[in-house]
């Protein structure tokens, strides 16, 4: 039987688990409702890759059998999407670009393995831009992915399809990756919750500086349910943290007396526009009203840090792309080609100095946040932008001006989350970033959950076009 109040595709993971437990719903019923819902949305959103309803239905039937036998797994029967750069056995990884030679992945990457072992039903992979190098739904391989709050707007990226799918109600659980803001930025522009965990908290493959996987959901609790599984160890990530006994579902936190920093100027990049500034400052006042101590935090990152890392990443990307045969290189988005081509003119000294700025930013972020229990900031200085653009400025010579608030915590490996804190006059979501000390992932989840309880009622989630 279907629940009268809320359609299954709009239910949280915790609500679905309760419905499965009481037998008010089955995983097969939920999936059938979800497939019908996606059929209405997907022609407009274009959020999915490797969408396989038959395989998902087989997984849902197996889950239904486990529930009927009284032997469910931790996430049994919960619909799931994975960003397409998270390997799943048998599915090619285009990495968002038409320049990739497609070949099936040989194994599940650690995050995919943990979620499948927990019984989640893999519905599809989700879209991303070329090589994950844009905060945009623009890709040379995938169709243009759009923001369900306004189809003329961008969902952000690089976890573009994951954000669009979550906001549109493609089930409760979605997983992206983040190296400079790629789960937090699209979450902020799509009204979601997303956690960029501490470096090493979620084993990932391949692992490299700043890269993490992170849950993207409509509620904090749903991300916590995912973290309980994702944080399990996996030897394939040599940089992963040792196992810890963390009570991921304990989302209460005493706010009185907490010392919270408020960062409204990143030190470089785009200026925070007024509606975003107003929403973030209003969120800070909510914490003050319940007894937290909120103090301004001065900028700590610099233009030199940003420019240095830009040079390092340009050279790394130029080496990869310039090694491609010309016929494949020509398939990469022109915006990205224009950005990375300047890497050919960089000297070894410039690249090394650029690399050193990663450590400089790491040290600056840790030192700035140390006096505080948590730090608040905007996720992005601006709301969402045109769907067809590669970034808020759409300028390949200024590609990072919108990531000044998110980038530092990839380098410092601190946990940082995005949660919706308001809307523009045009109805677009505005993201609040919550940053914790390194390894305090649970604390960030707890503070986000308390804000979820404090904030005003949220607007209804977008509905598919008639």
C-alpha cells in the first residue's frame, strides 16, 4: 500500500526504512514510484548516466526478500545514485568528457562497495563536467544537466547530476566527490545538505590531495546514515583513516557556549552578493539566539595561494590533456582547453611554488579555525547562474573566483558541510557552510542538524514540469 501523506520518492531514507520495517511499503513499490517520477523529470534535468531500471528492480526484489525474512542490511532497499567517476564494476567511467576511451570498470571503488554491501539499490550513475574540472553541469560527454529549482539555471558541479537528482527527488541517497567544493557548491545551489568529510574519512580510489567522496541528501540524518557505512575502512586507499567507533546517528549538540567564527570575506575571489550575505548572517543570528558565541573571522587565504594552486593544477591538467591524441584532445570542452593550455608556458619554479601554496593554505586554514569550535561562511558568494555557463563568471582565465570559501578545507582536510539557509528573491537556494576541526565530522553533522531544527520552514521541493 502507498502512504497517503507523502509519495515514496519524496520520503527520507530514515522514513523509508521505518516504512519497510512496518511493511507499509516495500523496496519494489518505492522503486516503481521512483521510476515513474524520474520519467517525468529526466528529459528536462538530464542528471543520470548508466540508468538501468531493470538492474535496479532486481536489486529491489532481493532487498524485499531480505526484509520479508527479517534480515535487512543497514541501507536495505534505499535508492542510491553515485557520481559517474566512482567506479562500479562493469560500467565505463567517461569522467564527463567525450575524450575518454570507454572501458568497463574492473571493480567497485570503496564507496560504491560499502553502499552496495549495505543493501542500497543502485539506480544510476550521475553526470559530471569534463574531468570534474568545472562547478557546472556542462559536459562534452553528457547532455547539459539543469537545476530543478529553475531549469534555466545551473545545478553546479562537479557533482552536477547528483545535486539535480537529489533536489528533484530521485530517491534519498546520493554520493559525489569534492576537491575544491564539488559536493558543497552544487548542494548550496540546489538546496541540499552535503558533507565534505575529513580527508581519509571515506576511503576512495583513486586518492590524491584534497579529494574526498561525500554524501548529498535532503536531510542531515540521511547523510549520517550513509556515513555509518562509508566510513568503514578499505585497504585500497592508503591515505584512509583507521576505523573509529563513531555514533553517526547521534545528531544532538548543546549550542549554548559554543564559539563560532563567521567568515564573510574569503580574502580573494568574487564578492559575496547581498542576498547571500543576508541569509548567512541571519543563520549566524539563529545560533546566537540559542546561546552560541559568534565572532567575526578575518580572511586567511590569499590571492597568492589561489594563483599558485591554479598554476599547479593547470600544469597537471595540461600534462594529461596534451598527452592525448589530437583527435581526442579536440573533444575536451573548449573552456577547459583554453584554461589548461597556459600550463605549457609555466616554468618548473612556478609549478613548484604553486604546489607549495597547498601547504600554505592548509596551515592558514587550520590556524584560523583553531580558536573556534566551528566556523560559518557562505558556500558560494553568488547564487546559481546560467545553465549553459562553465562557471559563475564563465571566464576560463578566472576559473576559481567562486571557490574561495570552499577550497581551503580540501587542503586542510577539515570537515565542511553545506546546508540551505535561505532563498533569493527569485526563489534560488542559498547555502551555508559549516566547518569543523579536522576529524570532527560528527560535530559538523550535529551542528548542521541543530541548524536544520532552528531554520525557518523550507519551501517545497521542486516538482516536475506538467
